[in-house]
C-alpha cells in the first residue's frame, strides 16, 4: 500500500487487491482490483472515483467457467465511500464493453455486452446489448439480447430478458422478438417465454410465426426446445414444434407436428406461405401431418407426411372440391417428393363439371409440379390429363392437355339437361388449355365422332327472324339427322369470348317429313355451324332453366342451405300436378 498525506484530497491511499476463494457455489482466482482512495469533503475516504481495469485468471459460478479476462470498471452513484462512525456508503459500478470466454457445462461459450451494471453489496445485476455464442464454429448457436437482468442466489442465477434474436446451430430458423425468463443452476440453463420464428432461407418458404409457450433447456451440451407456433395476425394454431440439438457434434433435429390446421375464410394458406399465392385460393378444409428436419455438420435433410380428407379450393382452371389424399415429402424444406403421389378429387370444374377423379403428381425442385396424369369418368367415357410440368414459383403459363376417350353423346347432352337437343354417338378428342394471369382458354380443341356416326335432333323453337327457304330447310333437316361424321372445334376464353365450330355430314331420316323436306329425305347434308358466345355463361344459362339454385346462390350473402327455414330441394314439375 502506498500512502501520501497532505491537506484535504491530497491525502491518498493506493493499492491493488488480489483475491482467491469461493463464494456461494462459485470460485474466483486471481481477481485483481486496483484501489485508489482519497479524502472527500465529508471527512471520509472515497475509493475508485475514476475508472479502473480489474482482471481475473479464472471465474466459476452456476456451472459457468470463464477464463482470463480484463474488466473495465467505472463507478456509478457514490461509488464506495467510508466514513468513520457511519461505515461504508455503497454505490455501484458499470462494466464497459466486457468480453468473456469459457465453458457453460461442457459447451464452449463466449459473451460480450455494451455494458453491465451492479450494485456493491447486492446480488442484482443488469446488462445491455448482450451477445452470447455457444458451441464451436462448425455448430455455432447465436443469441443476442437487448436487455438481461438478473440476480445471483445460493443456487445459481436467474432473471428476465427482452429483445432476444438469433439461431440454434444448424437449425434453419431465425429467432427474434423474444422475451421471458432465464435461470442457470448447476450449469443447467432453463429459458421460458415467447418469440417470433422466421425461415432462414434466402427466399422464405413461410411467413413469420409467433412461438408461444417456449421452453428451452441446455444440459450437458444438449439443447431441447419446444413451442406452439401460431399465426401472429389471426392467432390460428399452425403446429407444435420440438427441437433437439447437440452442441458437441452439431447434430440435431426438429419435429413440426400439425395436429389439425383449419383453412377457411379467417385463415388461408397465402397467409402462411408465399408459395400458394396465385396458385390456389378460397381453400376450405383441414390438413394434418408431421414434418421432420435433421441436421449435422454435413448439411440438413428433411421429410414429412401430410393428409387431408376433404379439402375445397379455387384454382386457375376452376373450383375443385372434395380433395382427399396424402403427400409424402422426401425433402420437406425443398418441397420435393418422390414420383407417384396421388389425390382423389370429388369434383373439378374447368368449364365442364367432372367428378370422381384421381390425379398423380410429383413435386420437383424449383417449385415445379410434374403432373404424371389424371383420369375422370366422363359421359360414358374418360377424361384424361396428359403429363405436364407446371411452374408454381413464378408467373408462367400453365399448359394442360386433356383427352376425351369414348364420350357418349347421349350422356353428355343428358348431363347438361339440354332438353331441345338429342344426340347419339361416341366421340374422342383433345382439349389443350392454357391458364395464366388472364384466366383460362382452350387453344385448338377438337372432338371427332367415331366410325359409324350417330344421330342428332334439334327440336328447339326458331325465332321469328326470317331465315329464308334454305335456312328453314337446314333447321328442319336437323330435327332428325343421321350423321356419318361430326367434328367439333373449340377455341376461346373460358371466361370470355368463345368460338365453337361444328362440321357435320349426314342425311335427314325423318319419317314424318312433309313438303319439300319429304322430297329430300335421305339426301346427304353437310353443315358448317359456328357458335360464338360466353362459354361458362352459355352452360350456366342452359342449366339454370331446370335448376336455378346456382343463380340464387350467387345472389345470396350466405349459402342458401344455411338460411333458416329454407329447403334447398327444387320441387319437381310432377309434384305440382293435381289429380
């Protein structure tokens, strides 16, 4: 110790204190603190009124072991003042820019902060802008905290934190906005609270999720974490998440359990992920499943299995209802599958309603879908979708080619309830369709009757417009026509202008023909007919004559079936007859 005596503040004591020993469940070795004291105006000694640099060789507390460190200390408040007769007056100290390195349990740890504060004689402390790094460079977990407050106890230390963000090892998730409680006892860490989780991919596959009921433990190099993931806007539960990570070798895994996520008007897939935007909309149904993510120093692998029993949606090619199936991912994070995935589809309506179909597909890298094929029974024959690849990750035309095989003309007419048309015959054809931001359209579609032809009868009422002799003759011939060949050509927008062209070769075969028609019965006719109009509007109008429910539903704010006191059953004409 060095003394100097003089008047007032010139009386000084200068020394260095070095401590070794135990405290609570910890120990410090080589703790060196410079001490400088001088008389103050109150007749006492004030110590370390300026900043000093303390140091230690070794520090251990609550399972945390730190190696050599230098600690810049600056007094706050009165610092340490001793007055004869009244004893010490304790203030506090600020640690500016501390940096530490050591081990937490068996895990390498490095810590830094903008500053830390403590009060002399008190177990409480606080720190701001804290950075914690756990593990090695090959498997590094990063955690940054805006604030960290706590206190030491006989068992260890604990407190609260805010503004947490970072990541865990090779887990492809980013954590932010965390706050909660922390505790370190015997080298075991427990963290509880809530935070926000985001996808670490450069192009995120899902939007921010709120993780509630977060619980994280670190024991013997093993991180275990669990949370409930919710949509932050609607509060919809998305999944349960559990994570296990070994800090020693960088291996671990995560399980994303989806017990049942409900899509309806209040929550749509596009609120969860950007990948469905522009692909599907108005999704209604429940999806269940589980995803698994595994990682090590060589990389990340993942898989998953998700199912639905009854899902409805709207796609670019029209409404789809009653989707049922299971998808198995061999790369969940990359959204890829093996070939041979399949779903059953109750109804799909790209302009013409088809039911009870099965579609096979594969998800390819780059957000592409390979349609392996699809098949629907249709009007006594089949509707087939040829193999194609669809780009889902970017705006691009989606080309679908449908083939019609063995369509029965009589069943087709019956399906649409065209009461003024009767037809027989079997048709095959191809319908190329393109869907883009403008909607859907048929380009170069054609249907051709099979050998043997069939019959066609148009019994509609003609308008008063003057058709002329030959015009009336043509319509009379159509009242009973035996055709040897018929071709139908289709082009146009499904929601706009549409052109249908018919080429028919046949003979009138009416047994009740009179007048000029009787004289030409049996002679060959060739018809070239063009019909231009709104495709879906024409079909809807034809059906509405006999079943107006669709038109009524479009005008109601809620489904007609949901209105109290209503019966959606359409009364048949026969029930109106009186005896």
